[in-house]
C-alpha cells in the first residue's frame, strides 16, 4: 500500500517552521461541507508548523467583485505570504473561477495555478506516491482517468518528464467506448465515483493512484474510486483516506515555505 499519511509526516518534519513569521490566508466561499473540512485540516496543520493562518469565510451570495477585492487586499498584505482559494467555488462562479484564481499574486500562489515555478500540490502528491513504489518508471505506460483536462493535462506533463508514456481518458470518452485498462502500468483515477475501478480492470502489481473522494448520505466515512478488492492484485495502491489527501496538504505547505524563501525572506533571516 502506498501510504500517503506516513510520507506526509516525513515532509512536515523537514519543513517545520520555527523562526519566521509566515502568514497563510485561506478564502472559502459558500457552505460546502467537504471544503470546510479541508480548510480546517489546513488550519490545524498551520498551527503545528507555527504558521499564522487567516481564514476568510464568505457566503455563497458574495459578489465576484467582493472576492476580487479581498484577494487584492491579501496580495498587498505584507504579513500574508501565501493565498489559497478553496475550490470548488459555488456554481454561480463557474464562469469566473479562472478570473478569480488569476488575480492571486504569483508570488503568493501556493496552489501553483499561475506560478510556473510551483507544481500544484495534488500533482506533487501523485508523483511522490508513484516514486515510492520504487518501480523503474522509464517507458512505463500510464493512463489518467479524469473528469476534466484541466486536472489531467498538467499531470500528464509531469509524468512525461519522468519518461512515462501517458494517455488521458476522460469520463465522457469512456461512455462511448470500452478500453482495456489492464495494459497500463500506472493508473491515476479521479472520477469521484465510489469503487468505479474494479479488480478485473487492473494489471497485476500495477501502480494505482486513487484521487477520488466520495461521500454517501448519512455516512461519515469517505470512499475512493478504487474497489477494495483491487488491493489483492497489487501492493502499489494509494488508499482513500490516507493516500493523496495528506500528501497534498504537506506539499501545499512546502510550496508556501518555498515561496517565502524565494520572495519574502529578508537577508539574514533563519533558514528552515
């Protein structure tokens, strides 16, 4: 099993901040329960790392202008060194999400939306989990099963950099054709459909990275996209929970400290 929780703790030990007054601002719009959970996790993590965490909670009725004004204010706040806007935004912002994200100062863009020097935390988490399998990756075949190219394309670029031959299959494409997924050595699945990926789809001892998060009404437990029986066919599967999620948070804070050192730390400040 590819244990993201253990790997995340290793990263936290390396990046623990004790000398610099680093500030992180999180903007949450609306009342999405999952988003609230994620913000609280980041808040608790910030406290453990001695990072000043400021949370801005806005109602779903908030105007686009108000959100942009808040981001501009945070861009100019000398005590804030990283800004995150928790996604997804409410449906009314579907056509303006990119505009809102692009207003974040690239020097404070810890999610890596606009800053080419920063790899998005989720992508870093996926690549890290693939690496810790310790399987030789060059010339392996990978497939990304995703709902949108916005997630899949940046990940594909990173996998290709590792000399992994990578295909993208969007959920809508799979409705019309049947694909044999057993020919792939690496499968990254992010459909958000509980237990969609079954044991008969898996190549023995292939690497399976489960990015899916699924909740069932009146059930506190969360489920991944990969059926539990798949673990019998491969030991290189990331669990949900405890796989991509914890590592994504770890790399988010690693990005924050990296940006702080690149753009905000004054000469003579302590290193971490």
